[in-house]
C-alpha cells in the first residue's frame, strides 16, 4: 500500500491541517506505516503554511498498536520495528507545532503514543485506552518509555503500563492524558478543530521554544540512548536537540 492511501491530509483553513491515519483496518503499526507517518509529520513541520496539526482516524478503533507477530519475527524484523517506533514517535513528540489527537474506539498498546506524544487530546465518550504489553511479554522502546515518563504521572504509569488496566476517557481526563471529551461523534472533530485553531493563533516561535524546553529532559535522555543509531541520530537529533556533529 502506498503512503497516500493510508495517510491523507485535509486543509481546514487558518493554518489547521488534518492528517488522517488510514492503515486499515485498525491502524496497526507496521514499519512502513510508521516511517511514512514520520515523513508526513516532518513535512508538516517544515511547511510554513501549517500552524497546527490534527491527527484523526476514519476507523472504529483509532489504533490497536503492534501485534505479537510483529515482535516475534526474526531479530532483523524486530529491530526494524523498534527503530520505526522510536523514529515515528520521537518526531511526533518533538514536533515544534501544536498537535491535537482525536481518539475514538480502542487505543491500545503502542497506539497510545499518538495520544501521549500530542499536545491536546480529544476523546469520544466511549473510547478505551489500554497498555497491556507487559502481559504479552513485551516492553516499549526507549522513546516510548521516555514519552510515558514525561506525560503520565506515576499512578497512571502503574495502572496503565504495569497493571494493564483499561481506562475510559473520564479516567483518562482525571489522569491528565485526556483534555476534552465529546459525547457525539459529530462533535469530536469539531472540538478538535476548535482546539487546533486556538493553538494555531499562538506565537509559533514562542510555542515551539516553550514546548522544547518543557520536553528537554526527556529529549536529552532519548538522544543519549539513540546516539549510536545512525538512521535516527544523523537525521533527527542534530535538528531537534541542538546536537551537532564535531567531525
């Protein structure tokens, strides 16, 4: 499947661009999909006409994450998936522009990091959030762990990541990873666009600088852990962390 078939843009005006995630049927996180997602976020980041980004999905479930089969292939395939997860969610987490994520249905496992790495999170009243990878014998790559450390309080880390509890949007709002809840699907995108337009009107340079300062510690830990990975270090780290090659 080609990139344009599973990642589609819609321009809403006022600098707001919707990126619709369409890797049917449940936005399973394959290597190809993750790398195309990273590419699209990078392009939106570099486009001066884009002031804020809205992540949506047309499917019943927003994203069901990776599959056990993906992790239990040969070591080369598993390493490729780990690298793709690191690269995609690192790019999203460090995107200097405002990002609003619209969650509906089930948001599971690594799919949760579309939510956690965004700036504003809008959820449908019947959405469900779950991170039960521990029960499947899996752990998250370093970027995802640092995003969780930066965005979830210790109690939520324990409940979601260690206990594998399934939380609804109200519990998510109490835990601080959901900001707005919509009772109707019709309101879901409207609420998200309203938030995106407010963010698009903020001073872009100031927003980017403050966002990077707030995430500086997490980004530094990620940079240190991934500095030996040339595919990520050479492409991403110099631009976003101020790290420069000295050779």
